[in-house]
């Protein structure tokens, strides 16, 4: 099998049920999710220490789910019976967020992305995830979509923020607060 097909040379690409322009909102949405998945893979490759085994396992599951998100957005016509992304996936992310955040130190101000290479990469995942979410919102304005994909991406960016902090904590790397920020977060206690 050849990787190239030449069918996209004129600026069109195949989706489930037809063809669309390569710059269509639909392609932008699932293409940005694909970009995010690549950064998630990069983050996973940095989780070599056993202290990150649980995060690595979660992230591998997320990679599969990002493919599910892309698949749910790749239909020409809405096909609810074939949706792969459901509310239970969002709920599981919320459970993970709560569990990791509980072990992170409290924050009062915004923090700068950084610390370890892993944490920095997870912040890149967070920001690309936010862009993917924006692309899905744009798509939803012109086409019916599975709304759980939008919810999943919204929650996933929160997950990346929390585990970027977790990665720094586990590596004993300090976080740097944004010094021009007022105290914007309330203590949990």
C-alpha cells in the first residue's frame, strides 16, 4: 500500500460520507485534534520514570480517545448511532482532575508554563487542546456535531493543566507564579 493517493492534490480530502475542502471547518477541527494527539505522544515519551506510570497510562488512553473525537467529527452527516465519545469519558476526566489536584499544592496566582520539560510539554498540550476546542465550537456553528466532543476537550485542557503541575511536583521542580497577578484563586480549604 502506498501512503500517498494523489486524491488530495486539488485541495479536497475525504471524510466519512463524502469529500470537503482541506480548509473546511470540519478538517480544521479534527486536524487540530490530531495535532494535539501528536503533542500528547511527545509528552508520553517523556514519562520514562516510573513516578509517571499512572500518568502515562492515562495519556495513552487519552490518545485513543482523541482518535475517537476525530472520528466523531469526520462525518458529512451527523451519525449519533456511531458516536464514540460519551459523557462517561468526561466524567472520568473529572475524576482524574479531582484526584491529581487534591495532591497538588494550592495556588493563588496564575502560574507560568514551565518547570520541567514534561510539564512544559503538558502545557503545550493544554493550549493546543484549547485551540482544538475553539475549532470544534466554530464547526458546531455551521454543522451538527456530537456535543460530548466539545465537553471532552474542555475538560481535557483542565486535565493537562493539573497534571502539568503534578509533573513539576513529582520532579520537585518549582512553579513560577505570574508576579503581576493578583490573587485570583481561592483556597480549597
